[in-house]
């Protein structure tokens, strides 16, 4: 059984995670972590980039001016914008 990794809580309440743990989990500098207390201790997991939302909370939230576009019109607009951006390089 591997020896447990030990760390210390600083006077500011900070804990430094062993680099082996961070590497194994893909947590680099600046990774935001959600902290939860559990019956067994503390759970750290990557914090979501955005708060959890449900489809019904966001559908119809964007304003639309003008007539709806067809799928072919939307695809043509995407291609035109990609060409415009690529031409700028």
C-alpha cells in the first residue's frame, strides 16, 4: 500500500496539494476547484466554468431582429464569416 501524501494547512487556511496529485488530475496553476465537506472529509473537484442552467431557463433569451433565417442561410453566413476571418491572417 503506498504511503499517504501529507500536507499542512497554512495560517491563512491554504493547503498545497502534492504535485503528483495535480498532475494525475490534470490540475494546473489557476485551476478553480469546488470544495465540499463530506462525512469522510473534504472533496475537491473542478469548478464548473458556468453555473448550471436548465434549457427552459435560457431558451428564447436572445433577442432576434428581423425574419428567421433558413438553415442554408445560416450555413452560408458561417462560411462567409470563416472566409472573412481567414483572409485577415
